């Protein structure tokens, strides 16, 4: 059964009509032209106020010709969110070094159809990778230029990529009408190893690694895959639903969130939705929309987003049990492909245009929305010598800091006991390489973040 929803822009129009009707009933003291001008002024004031209260605002400072492109993925550097990149059709990548105040663009030949660049990520301000339509490219100058580093055994449907270090990464694709291909490099794309599987009717789309030689996940039509050796070998791990195209993959601890579009290759019907698991893929909750869905984002284990065609922007605060439409400010007919939040506050939305918001504009509190709040951030990740913790101002005292390894064994514990700190440094030089979990408890709140020790 399809969900009937009164869209937010329709509600706004009803409110405006209500107030306009009141204008014509106001007891103006003066008659004639003055009253008509007052009515007209008040009417246009109400119309202009729509943008003041929009949840999303279109970014209008992208230079020509990049301002009219359709974009497919957005990425901001976790350690320095002033740096961001967006990729899309026509071999175009745009970039910012000042948090979106200004943008620059790059267009290069992909030698492949529409120049459909689907996946982009950067390891630092200079080194990054972008992939799509059977190709993967590397930049060493912050996205100003890209070089083709595709393996000679390329597949046409090469899609998503993820790099855990500047040199170690994986790019995946294929499977709906061919075998699944997992390419892995340990030298920044100079050479590639290839793992192939032949499970019918499930196309690989996205991948994420948590350790250079450890845990990682990938998604394909209706399935989640897992690696325990940094992408050398892969096997199906969970069934998320029917064999529908799942273009994006978000993982937070034991929570998975994927969008879906009906059919193995997706985009061929007006059906789609999102699937979420909060128990490590054992069980899944599915929410159907009236349009294909393509992008997702997770703040934590419970709070997440999904976006798709025809203004679909959805938010959950309870692990996918309930979803709320948050698309005010998105014009009618606009399709969307990806969403990304920076430091749990500033959000970016891309597709037919680029849009920006804040959690406050969306009516969402970063901390009080759930029992897992934005208590702290960590960097760098991966880490080799020292892990830096930055705390929210409301949690600068009475913090319990715990670090656990993959076996849930405590390797570090500290109580700040009324120390007024905003930053804390942990020596990780004696920790073996691997995946760890940093847990912070403050009053009734707690939050856990995954990080990697690598050297």
C-alpha cells in the first residue's frame, strides 16, 4: 500500500492562501489605492518569506557551465570539511576549499558514454579518486586534474570506489548481466588485483573499508557483501530484500542503510525506497516510496537520510521504523541522487542542482533527537600515533572515555572527572593495527565511533 503524503510545499501554499484571505478582510483605516497597495505588499511579503523558512536552499555560486550539470555524489573531507568535491555527468567534478563559499570545476574525457562519474572520495586535500561507467580516475592536485588508472581488465559497469589509505582501495562493479568484479590496489592504482564472483542478477554498486587488511562491506542488488582481509576476498553476508538496485551503502557500527530502485539495474520504474538494519544485517525494515531512491547517509546507528527522484528527501530518527519527508525548498520535479552531512550540522544535497541546509533549518537537534548525540569527533582516521578527540561544549566535563578492540576487550579507559577539556589526545602507538571503537559517555548520553589503527 502506498503512503499518502501531503507534501510540505503544498502545506506552505495553503498557509499563504489562508493569510492572503485574511488580508482582504483587514479593517484598513484608509481606503482606495492605499489599501490595495498594502494588500499587494503583504501578499508578496508572504511569498518571499517561503525561502526564509526553506529547509534546503539551492547553491547559486557554482560557475558556468558547471551550474547546470546533473550531479551524482558529494563528499567532504572529514578532517577538514572546508574541502569538498561533487561529481556527476559529462566527466565533471566541482570542488570547494572554503566550505562552499566558492567553487571551481573540472571537466575531462572519460572516453565512455555519458561521462557518468558515480563515486568520489578524497583521502586528504590533494589525493582522491572518482569512478563510474567502467573507469576509475585519480587526482593528486586536489581535483584540478584526473588521470585514468583503470585496470586493463575493466568492466563496463565499474561503479563505486573506496580508499582506506592514499594507496589502498577497492573499486567494484558488474553482476546484473555479468560477473561481480572487485578490483583492489595497494599502490594507488599502478597495479590491481581482481576477485570475481558469479552470483546471478545482483549488480555491485558501492563499497566501504574499515581496515587496510580487515573489515569491509559492499552492496549489490538485494545483498550486502563482507570482506575480512581488506578486500582481497569477498562473500555475501546478508540479504537486504528483493534483487533491486542498491546504489549506496552506509554503515555505522551494526547499522546498515541502503536505498533501492526496482530491478537489478534500477531506474526503470516509479518504485523504490530504503532498507535499514540495526542488528548487523540479521533483520531489515523496508520503506517504499513512489520513486527510485539512490543516495543515503547515516549520522549514527539510528538517524539517517535517503534521497531520490521527484523531490524525495526522507529522514529517520529511529533506525528506519518511521520516515519523515524533509524536502521543503526543493522545487517541484527536481530529482536527487546523493546526500552528505558535515560534522552532523551542515548538509549537502546533489542531483538536479546543489542544495545546502543545516539541522536547525530542518527542525532537527543533533543531540536531543536520540540518545546518541554529537558528543565528540575523532581525527585522524585511520590513525598511527595519536588519536585526537574533540568534544562538544556541553560535554566538556565528566566524560567517561573507553576504547575497545574488535573482541570488545577494553584497551583504554579514562574518566575526566570535572576536567574542563575540549580536546583530548590518546597515544595509539602501542595498539596493534586493526579496528577499534571509541565510546564516550556523558550524563545520560553515549556515543561510539569506529576508528582504525594502521601503520
